[in-house]
C-alpha cells in the first residue's frame, strides 16, 4: 500500500507515526496547501489528512486511492458523496479527544470566571506584596455550584462536560443541535430556553447548515449578562462580529474560545481587538491536542488502515 500523509505536523512532531510504516510505503508531508493536494495524492492508495480538501478537483488524478483516513473526528474537508461514487471509503477517529476537550472547556471557563489573568498579574506586579491584608478579591467571582450549565451538542464530549459540570454542582440542560439526540440523562430544552437560563454555555456540536452562526447577535442578546460562553466546537458556530459586539457592550460577562471563524485567526477578526483577558481568552485550536489524544489518533488511524487491508470496515463514515 502506498500511504500519503498530507499533514504530518497536525499530530505534532513529538508524536511518532513510525507505526504506519508497518502497513505500507509512507510518504509524509509536514503540511499541504489546497493547491498541492492533487499532485501529492496522484499515486496514493491510502490518504491520511486532517484539513486538506479532498474532493472532485483534488482527487481527479488519484486513480488508485481506495481509503481516506482522517487524523481527526471531523471530516468536513472530504466530499463524501464524491468519494462514495468513486468507491473511496472514508474513515475517521472517534472519541480520542473527549477527555482533553472536556478538560479544556473548564480551563477556559475558570480562567474567565475567576479572573485568573487579573490576579496572577496582581501578584507578579508586586501589588500583593505591597498591600497589608492577606487576601485580595477586588474583582468578584462566583461558584459553579447551584448554577445552570447549558450545552449545545450532547455527543461524547457534551456528555463528559455534563458529568463534570454536575460534579461541580451545576444543573445541566442541553439543546440538541441535530434534533436527533437520544440522551435522556439531562434536561433537554429548546434553544431559547437554554440561552435564557444558562450561566455557562458550552458548545460541542459539529458544524453544519443547522449550526453555522447559531450563536448570532440575536442569540447573544437572550443570554444573561453574567453568562460565560465557551466554544470548543467549530468557529463558525459563533458569529465573531456578533460576539465582539456582545462582549464590548457587556451583553454577556465573558467568553472562552478555542476556535474562531477562520484558522489561523486573521488580524481582521474584530475579536483580536479585545485585549481584556478577564473578558475574553482565545487559544489556538488546541483543546483536542493533549499528548495522550495525539498518540491515540495515530494509533486509531493505524487500526483503521490495518482493518481495511484485511477487508474489514472500521470507523467508515460514508458507507
């Protein structure tokens, strides 16, 4: 098997992909721009990708390709209908980053909730050493206990976040972005009810026509002024311009983002103007990227290819 890895660095240089050499002849590129895909995959039988577009245009010369593997759960970079017509199977990796993303959800929340940037700076600037009293809490913060944690997207990550929020004493409610959730462990409500009641609102839904710009200015106006929004799903689920307005006009208390409308984030994004880290924290799409998760995604991709070579389907999303 000739295996082409289009975005080797998407799992990090500190994570080995050497195991894939056991399955075939591997060619690995650090990163691949859209215009480079066609020439790099034309002799491939198996393609491993993450964000590189794989569609009629980029695959037209790839006559030998039989399997596309994602170093990810999401597969919106692949034209599934086209691949189905060509008989190309597409496999993803599921549940590899659940623990990491859930952990980061609360890291973002606490950073904003407890004004950690402010208090860290207060101590390191000498302000704490210069005062006479033992404590400082000039910017007040609240507890999670007794609050309402709202979730959009009750998949594996949403459920994990719900469990953690419940352990902190939160009432959990959720909105099913797909409308097809079978979850009965937590209170399911409509979107308006969720927006109006959530003290914390975390997003864990895939990007689709139903969820694109789901959190727009109208939605943000319905939220509590004390609410904190957390987006660890996909950037375009939130309208960045609307969020900028909501934060600068104090419609909500703060936001923690691991994703933005474009990645890397452009300097023209209005959110880049907000320097107040007590109100907004943005991390560079790293919620999924614990060392354990990145090793797991390689191991699971190996298993997907191994099963395919033995004539069995594993994690195929376009059957």
